[in-house]
C-alpha cells in the first residue's frame, strides 16, 4: 500500500532535504517570536514586562541577604523613624522595623504565594474544565455538581476557619489551602469554551485519525483556547496577589512574624498611621497597584499575540 | 461481498425537558437506513440540509453512537467501539469534512495535520513521515512550502485538498466525504472533485459521497440514495435516479439543479415551479401520518422507491407476476 502512494507522485527520498529547506523558508514565525514582536509594538507593555521581571527577581535575590528573624525584632531606637535616611530608606514602623526590608521580604512572600496559588489553582481549574467540557454528558454533570458545591461554600469564612483550626501552618500550606477554593472560576470559563471547541470538525477529524481522548484534550483543544488560558491566568495572578494580602490584612493570612504586603498595608488600620506615618503603609499599597497594572498590561499583549486579528506587531521581523 | 454494509441504522437524539430533565421526545435524525458500498465505487447520498446525511456518516465512521442497527465491516459490527479498535477501523475508513477551515486545527502546521493519522496508525520514522507528507501534498497538487504553514494561510479549495491528503494518508479503503465541495466556488469544486477522482483511480478507494446537490453527484457516483427526514426514499443507479425518478422528493431535487444554459432558464424555471406544485399537492400521500417516508419497494432489480401504499401494491403484484424470471 505504501507503494501506491509512491507511485502516484514523483517525489522520492532524494528530494526530502531540498523540499524541507524550501518549506522552512516559507515557514510562519514561531509563537514566541510573534509574542516578542507584539511586546515591541506596545511600549507600556514592554515597560510593564521589565518592571515585573526586574521586580520579582530583585525581591527574590535581595530577600536572600536579609536576616528575617533579626529584621522582625523590635528596635526601640527606630520608633517611627522618618524615611529617606541612610539607615531607614523607607522609614520604620512602631516597632522600629525597617519598612524597606519588610517590603522586600513581604513582597517575596506575597508574590511567591500568588505564583504558587496561580499555578496550582489554574492548572487544576483548566484540567477540570477541559475534561468536563470535552466528555460532556454524565461526566460533565458529575463534575459540575462538585463545582456547584464548591461555589456555595462561603469561601472566605471557610478559609478563616481552617486557618484558625490548623495549629501550625506556613506559606506552603496556606497556598495549598487557598488553592482548594480558587479553581472554580477558571474551570467554568475553560469548560464553556471547551464545550464549543469540542463540536468543531478538527476534533472529529482527530478522533477518526485514531488520536486518544487525552491527546485530543491537551494537544488539540488546549492550544486553541490558549489565549483564554493566558489571559485568565494573568488576571488570576493579579487577583491572587490580592487574595493573600487581603487575608493577611484581616489577620488570617500568614502567621505572625511572617511579613507580607498585607501585613504592611494593615498598618493603615491605625488612624494615626494613615495621617502621621504614611510611610508605614503607602509603599506596599503603591506596589500592589503597580504590580497589578503591569500584570494586566502584559496579559493584554499576550492575548493579542495569540489572536492573529488583534496583532499590532509586524510579523515579518 | 460488499465492502461495508449498513443495515437498518438508526440514530435518535433524545430531547430532554421538563422539571426533571427527562427524555420527553426523540429527534429521529436517522431512522432505518440500509445500503451497501462496494469496493472501489462511489456511492452517493443525497438530501436537503437536515435530512440526516451527516449523522449517517458520523454513525458509520463511529463519531456518533448508533441507536440501533448495524454497520458490518469485515464481518464485524463496527457500531461497537471494541470492534472498531480490534479492526483498526479508522485506518481503513476516513472522512473529509464539509467545512475545511473547521476541520483543520488552526494551531497545527500542515505537516502535523497530515501526519496525524500516520503517527497513530503507521509508526514511521521522522524522515519517512516527512517524505510521506510531501508525497501526499504532491498528490493533491500542493507545493512543499505548505509544510510549515497554518490552515488559515490557504484558500478554501487548498484547505479541502489538505483534508483530502489527510484522509488518504493511511491509504484507507473507504473515505466518507460529507459535502466536500459544498462550501467552495463552482470553479474550485471541479478541481477538488478531480483530485478525488484521480485518487480513487490510483488507489482504488471507495467513497461515500454526500451532497445536497444532485448536479455534483451526477459526475461522481454510480449508485445513489436519496434521503429525507432520516429515511431513504429512493435508491438506484445513476440512470434510475436521473432518467426515471419516481419519488416526488427526488423529482423536486432534480428540478432544483441549477440550469447553466441561459437559453433554457425560463423553461427550467417553469418546470421547477410545476414540480414544486405537484410536490405540495402530493406531499401528504408520499409520507405517512407522522410525516415519515414509507418502506422501500423494489421497482426494478436496481431501483427501489418509498412509494405510498396504493402505488406500492401495484408494483408488488407486478413483481410477483414477473417474479419467476427476476
Ligand atoms: N447532536 C444533535 N442533537 C440533536 N439533534 C441533532 C443533533 N445532530 C443533528 N441533529 C438533528 O438531526 C437532523 C439531521 O441532521 P444532519 O445529519 O446534520 O443533517 P444533514 O447533514 O443532512 O444536513 C437535523 O434535524 C438536526 O437538527
Ligand atoms: Mg450535513
């Protein structure tokens, strides 16, 4: 049977190299290159990208040089020290702790938790939505009931209760606990797109080409909803920074003695701090705003890059 | 023995509704379809949109679960999943889809699109696989530079040829072509059909050729089945259908073939309106009280028609009289 196909064409093994080269010359640019072109075409997004990368690297590396136990000790000499002095760049709080150092370590904690939470909850939500939407029928029905159940649980209250009950927990366990409650939005979104995508003929063609369900889900359908996944993941990342900070702000996030952006902003709970000692809370608040804005800019560019019709970058270069 | 035998195939979709989401009714998309496809022939399945052609195709290839009936291939009923796996059924039976854009994954390069069935059914090494893809592209008249492009970079006709290349990749015995040219311009239609015919001659492939247009089917098929409302109303050779149509639905489809000769346009239009009038008048007699077609009656050795009971009786008596020499 292989013979038949060879007989029907004049192309033989000798031509392979030459034709492959011809094809490579005409090849469409890779996705990474398209994305880079898109960033180059959008200056604010480019700046945002660098701010994000630089900032995340900075807090991770800088926090390695900070002795956290020593940092969180009370130091009476520094009681509400003014900012912009050689010893206290951003001043100090009521315990005389350096805000600059707390900000670095706190950012690292908050960002790490947000990244961990985003990776775990998005991965789970995406898989849940893909499987539910692809198989449909009874599988979908059962999986959606689990979804409904998770949705009706009062989330914040449950998290607070769990955190209060568990005697010892740290950043990792907190991330895992939060992950249980933050996959539903993603899963619903992915499911609805997967339902529509599964009806398309290319999925039928893959089935009749003998491709397994698992491969169809992750290698055929998932790339087609990648723009949705990218946008949703970046937005969840921005949102997840808020989740941990919000909890810490309320006093139910990271345990005592672990600084985070939330505990820093919590300084604003004290009216005296709001008016008199602005440096105790303002830098952290500004940082969150800048981070979230940057992330959403980057997310927008990624969405454009994955959607040919919206591109601004020139594909040719 | 036929290549594939479809026997009393039914596909009913449940309609759910009411408070408990129970099955309240069925859509009888396919309701008792029987026909055989011989090796190397092109079998035409024709009917208006919504008559159940695609559902029939999907049930035959295993994309849709059959409610009842059987599809026999190599002596096994391939409506059952385990039989399909045992026979490597989709190595032998492939499909070409109507919407060429939707049937090619927009995220995959043409090389990966065409190689997909090869990767699953024939384990070639990288070089051999690429060579085969290039040969397949050549067979459907596309250049090697298509290899690393994406589907949206091609025209409709080119995309459909890529679909054809993918379908013949594993050298199947049967290709189900579900309205392969309906979405294409008239000029491009002929081109794609010619490639399909060329491939059939070279590889001896059978086609189940689905169309809503009897004009297209005329050039492709030796045997034709006319389908409406989930049932076949007339089966016969090309000659039976075009020169001796007996069911009013077939007559109406024939009248709907566009007339290309400008001089006869008016005449043709008058003829079509006449047929339409007869169709409206006789519609009630040609379908039963539920609007379904009647069982098929043999009117000649090759020709069967779903005639209404009073006409059917005549033919039965006739064939009984002639029965001795048939
Ligand atoms: N998944 C489905 N659920 C319910 N009804 C369907 C489904 N698929 C098709 N149908 C119905 O079955 C009938 C036949 O459809 P189809 O086979 O696509 O017709 P054709 O290909 O001849 O245009 C139509 O009335 C359609 O509405
Ligand atoms: Mg159809």
